[in-house]
């Protein structure tokens, strides 16, 4: 089967490899000049199944209210603009902020994330991949005793799903990561997940694109898809700025831009972009070795070779990828406060990217009502965490095989009723 994959980020490139491995003729297009140059370029670097909790949960409602009107809020909404898609998404988001929905969405998210981590480990060993990976776990640190207590309760809940989330006191946190000594008096405790990992998603994406090319995949860069071509209820390819490209099947892996291409074809995807920021700088003697999540500021830190990546915040401001100086400098200030000896902050390189978020934090993977059109999109902040499992699952489904995990509740069909 001739398959056209739209998007060469970590999701698209990995999907291309699994499809090529399955024997399909694969063509990948991306508007950038290479693989992984948009959302996958400079994310937080964490591969974190043990922290794969949905944004929509009962506890978040009070926090969102307290963040309204604050430019320094970890989650920033621009509700003052009329965007029907954002408002519809917001209603669905609120409907998912219940205990039963949170438990259901957590199970669905973990189903993919844990499978994906196993797929990543297999790929790493089979293909001898090097992407500045570290298998030292992730340490989630808390300053607020109340938030630490909530984290401990969540750890107990996640333990029912078989996750290893270890509660650590202040001294144990410092033993795991001595670079936290600068803020030792402020720490209430932490949650350590030894099975989680970190690594450079961009380097991984380039490596997977190269491996897919070895299998015969055709990557066409600098090509922008402009429309999905249909013949009746079947998709037959796409129109692009360089002409039509025909295929037996099309995979939509365009992240936050997926809904914009799908809507003219009659398909509404409940995905909105959440802009995230990061800085990357040369690592110094005080840079952490273990990947860190700072609960107070909703930020993550990952050591990537001789670099330190600090990332965080979510800004719901539409499809604008531009850098807001105030937002990325907030990342810089928080990083300097937590790790004052982390490196040369004057050399920090800012970046912003749009994460594709669904109302329930579960991606859209699988077939659509349009024959020949498949989805692998909507992974939110967990694209790097879920990439390999999502790609393998989709390739199996497209090849007519049964997936290794249960696919129920992972596709577009779960949104056929309003507000769910």
C-alpha cells in the first residue's frame, strides 16, 4: 500500500519507520527543511509514562481560576478572543474534569504511554540509537506541603495501574539529585519514578527519519499540504504547494495544524494548540543529572549531553508560534532560581512550540469516517512519551493486524457525542 504521512515530527517520522518496516511504500512530506523542526525541536525531553496524568481533572479547576489574568501563570488562556473551536474545546475540557472521567482518561493515557516506552526501548536496542538518552528516572519535586500531599495521594492512585512512583523526603531528593541543594530548605519532598527516561526528541526524530529512509521511505521536505483530496467518501491523496500527491492512505500527523487541514475535508478534530516554551544552554557543574519536574512552576529540566533543557508553561493563544519575551524569560528566571550554577544563562537559546491538546489529554489514533484517512495526532505535552507506541499501533492497524494493546477509546469515535 502506498501511504502518505503528513508531518515529519517525532510522531510522523516514527510512524513512517513502522509503516516502512511493515512493507508499505511510504512518502512523508513536511513544510520544514528537515525532520523534527517544529514541535519536536526543543521540548522538555522527558519520557514520562509515570507522570502521564490528564490536564482535565477535578483539582485543576481551582488552579485555572487562580491563574486567570496572570501573565506569569503556568497555564495561560486568552479567552477574550472569539474562537469557536477554543470555546467548544473548553466545554469538553470542563466535562472531563470529573473523577470518573479523569480515571478513564488516565487509564487510556497510560495504556499508550507504557506501551510506547517499551517500544522505544526495543527501537533503541535494535537500531543502536543515540539521542542523548538517560535512564535515570524523573524526580518530581514539591515546595508546597499541600501539593506534596496531593502528589502522594496521586502516587497511590497511579500505583493501582502498576506504576512505580516512590515518595521521597527532602534528604532523599537531595541524594537523588545533589544539584537541588540550592533550594534544599524550600523542598517539602518529591516523587521519584525510576522507570521514566529523558532524551533529545529532535535527535531521535532525525535518527528515525534516517532509519526510515534506509527502508525506502521517501522524505520530501519544503512541501506544504494545502488540502485533502477526496473521491466520494474516500481520501485519495493531498494537494500541496508543489502539486498533487496521490496515495492509498493518508496519515495526518501534523500536530496542532491537523484540524486546519481536516476541517475543509469535513472532519472536525477537537484539538487546540498550547504554546510551550523552553531554553537550552551549555550545562555547568551545577546542572542536574536526573530529569527534574518542578511542581510549583510546572517546569521540567533534562540533561541532554552537554546541554541543559528547561521547559514549561502552556499558552492557549491560537496558532501563533512566536516567542513572547516575558514568557520565555520566566523560564530563564525559574531555571536560574532552582539551579543557580547550572551553566551560562547568558547563552540560553529560547524556543516556543505548539503542542496539540485534546480536551481529555488522550491522543487521536486510528481510522476516521473518511476511508483512507488515518490519525496520529493530539498528543499534547506527551508526544515524545507516546510517539513510538502510537506509531507502532497505527502501523499495525493500517496493515490489517491486531494491535498489541487495546485500542478502545483512543480514536475519534469517542467524541461523537457533545462535550465528551
